C-alpha cells in the first residue's frame, strides 16, 4: 500500500531539525497486557510545557526532548499480534505522540499500522500532529476492515498562546482541518479537551471555539475530565519556567492559589463544564470519559450469518 504524498497534504514542519534529538533502543516488549496499548517512542519533541508525561513518576532515564526510538517495535508488535487469540483495538500515543518529527523519516508508526491492518486488528491513536494524514491510506483501510479512531488533542484555539505553550505542534486551526479531512474519509474522531490552563485557556471564548470545531467536524466524543490541569514534579518546573518567560507574575499566583497540588482546577470550571456538557448533549457527542473510552476500546464484532440469508 503506497504512502500518501506529504507535499500534497501540506504536512509540516519538516523533521530535519529534530533528527538529532533522538536515540535508538531495543525494547523487550511493546504491548501492555491490559489494554493492548503501545508507545513506539518515549519522550517528545513537541515541546508542550504542560505535558504530564514529563513527570518523574514515569521513570524517564533520559531528557524528555531526547526521544528514545524503539527500533524493534514493528518486530515485537507482529509477534504480539500473532499470539493474540482474538482481534481487538490497538492503541498508541498515550505517553508519546506516534507522529514525532522523526516519524516522517523513520516510519515506525506507519509500519505498525500496516501490521495492524494485515492481522485484522483495529487501531486508535492520540496525536497533536497533522503528520497523521501521511498515513491516511492505512487509517482508511483499517477502518474499512475493522475500526480506526483518531484522537486529536485540541486545547488552545488562540494561535499566539498556542505557539508559546506548545511550540512544536501545528496550529490548532490546522488540527481542525485534519479532523475535517478524517471526517471526509469516514474515519471517526475523538478530541482531547485537556488540559485547560487556569488563567490562560480557561475562557468561555476558548472552550466555545473548540466545541464549535468539534461540532462542525462531527467528532464522536470529547474527553474532558474537568476544567483544569495537573502538575507534579518533572512537569511543574518547565511549566513554571514558561510562565516566567511569557507571563511574569502568573507563577506566583499559581503558587499562592494551588501550592503543590496535583490537580489545579480552574476557577471558571463549574460554568465551563456546564457549557461543555450542554453543547455535547445538544449535538450527540459523547462527553462522559468512561463512555468515550468504552467506545474507543470496543472492537466491532462480525455479524452472524442469517439462517434465511
């Protein structure tokens, strides 16, 4: 199956400035036993200052921006898929975006998608990158055979604010274009509306803009646990450093109001959650996280042949 032409899809930015920010490792296993999830990379070059995956609790043994590439991921995945008795949904991207800058050269995610298609499994992936469109042919093929869901993180519609806080990803309006293109090809989508940053992105205008985009592009569900964010050792430091760079004085406000709490709820949270739930209900969009995860994990069952067919 031929790859889509990146030039035609206006995918960017180019990965050439990022290929040095990685190293190669051989993993011992690739699929988690509980939910059949995998991460073919560890670390990220997107540079999102609020990223929870930076937290020290995850035991990263190298700088977060120095991406560990699991070069044997396709080999391990094929072995795991061969051994599974029943097909299921295979997820990727929970801890590291599968469309890192280097993916455009390495094509490890693409190779894994090819295996998922070959062995008749379903796929769901989480990304912030328009590079997902490079693999539109495989995503569509998987969805036509079983099921494929693309989950897109969409949290900051103000482009100037987005460039400060998530500098390595494509603009939010471009991610909306990606959702629209996936819809056009019949590929279901889910949006992650989190984190919502107190005093930065927790405005009605921002949430309404995101919800409008979700309605317009026909997303199946939106994951939003609450209007707020999480901070702990490892990701608190880069986040506060970014606040000092771009919003002098805001770090002190966070410290005064939240201290060292893990969960930082927006003061606008109750009103924004009411707005969120109402708009989702009005437009038939799944909004309860458990319901969205149940949809993501549900593998389509083949129809039983009719006795009278």
